[in-house]
C-alpha cells in the first residue's frame, strides 16, 4: 500500500498509517515525506514501512516490532523508548537517537548528532543495538544502562574525531565499540577503554553482519579494524548520592 504524504499534517498522516495497519496491511510505502513527526510511533507486529523522504522527530517512538526503512536522512529522537523492531536509515540523523531505547536495532549509514543512546537499557531478552556508520557528537552513551553501541567512522570526508567529548558520561551498563582510537580526555569519568578479546570480536561480527548487508559493506574489512571497547568501571556511579 502506498500513501502520498505531500502536504499532509503529521496527525493526518499517522491516522492513515494506523488505519492501514488495522485493515491488515503489512507493507506500507510512504512517499513525499517532509518532516512529519511520530511516523511508526506505537506500532507493533510484523509490519514494514518504507519512508521516501525525510521523517520528522520521534520516528519509531515506542515501536514494538515493525521494520522502518528510511531512504534519506532522519531527524531527532529516532527510536525514542523503542521496545522492539528495526529502523534502517540510509543517510545521516540528528540528536538523541535511541533515547531510553529498550530493545530493537537502529542502523544508521551516515553520521549522528549529540547524546546518541542516552539512557539506553536492556531487560531480560530485550537488548537494544545502535550502529552508526559515520561519526557522532558529544555525550555518546550518556547514562547508558545496557545494550550495544557501535561507531564505525567510515566517512573519510568528515574531518573530525569519530566521537565527540564526554563519551559515556554517567554510563553504568552496556558496551560500546569504537572503530578507531579514542583519547582519554574524550571519555566520561565512569568509563575506560580496553582491547577486544575473542568474545568481543564474535559479538561485533554477529551484529555487523546484518548492518553490512543492508548497506552493501565489506564485513571482513570492517571487522579487521582496530576497535576499542568502552565499558563502565562502576555499576553504581551515583551510589554516594543516595541513603542506601
């Protein structure tokens, strides 16, 4: 099913999407998207949504299962409090991608803004994953409590560090893999960098295999690179702030 979003207000567009889902549609194509917010918000089940254009903020917020393919750039808040499913963006994205994300996968071909993965968390069989092909801004993984973030730095045209400053500030769970060296001054005081072991390499290959397939990248070339592992050194960095 195709929906032409040209000139549609975001509320009207999302009503049409939910109506299509309720009528049994499983494959929805959205044309002429231009900043409409909340696309895919709250959707569940085995649905695929293809977005032709640039979606607005909070794409896939609270989503629980569907796959969203974006054939352009994305804006802020992609995957906000997402439970399950997949978002694949064939371009760059804005800030706070994966905010409070609890499960599912977000694959970004290009670069991302600030506070990516803030408050990410894992619970039981829910394990959130964000993979970024380019570079990211400051506060990557801020207050991260679980899940996985991978930054590849593949865009050689961008003349800046692969990650910004304050990386992992407040982080107390989960793991990040950075495909390049990262200076100590860029790290939050709660995290340290380590070399990868065999289990780390297996984990990387497991999640990068699907990512590389989406964007036609060479898995072997990427995984043979010099990754650094970032993990928190304390599970309770704020323990002294509480009475227990």
